[in-house]
C-alpha cells in the first residue's frame, strides 16, 4: 500500500469549551489525502527552520524519507523551507517521485509526477 509522507501537520491553539482549556488542533484536514495511502507525518507541528537547528530538521527529514518508494507521495505542508528541503532530498535520488497538491476548486488532492 502506498504511503503519503506529510512534511508536518500545522496546528494552532484553540479553546475547548467542553474541557475549559486550550489544546493544539490541526489547521488542515488530511482525510482526503488518505485516498492516496497511509499518512506518515515526518516532523512535529512546531517544526520550522527559525525554531530548530537546520541540521536536525534535515536529518529528521532524511531519516523519515528512507522508506519512500516510487509508489508513495510527498504532501508538502507548512514551512516553505521544510517543504522545499523534503522535495530536494527526494530529487537528489535522481528518480521520479510523486507529490500531492490541494485543488481549492475541486476540494481534493491531485497527484503530480516530478522527474528530476
């Protein structure tokens, strides 16, 4: 079964009336992406190049993408540098890979092949 490698799931603090406290909630619904495979979130929600040492983030992305196969998909979300770094890591393999892109009009993801 293919996998969908998500760079990270952006979240924000929201107030939960039921529990009278704040908690982190995703800012994006990833349910439509599950049509393409099992979701694998690569980095924590607070990952950003301004907040963490760059070497650690790149190492984490490389480790997470070790199992990435030709049938899998990259779903870039969040920090543009993190999205670019993940695509660069896959591109360095010199093999085609697939990415998902959200279509606002159709309200679904579409797959796109990237040939380095």
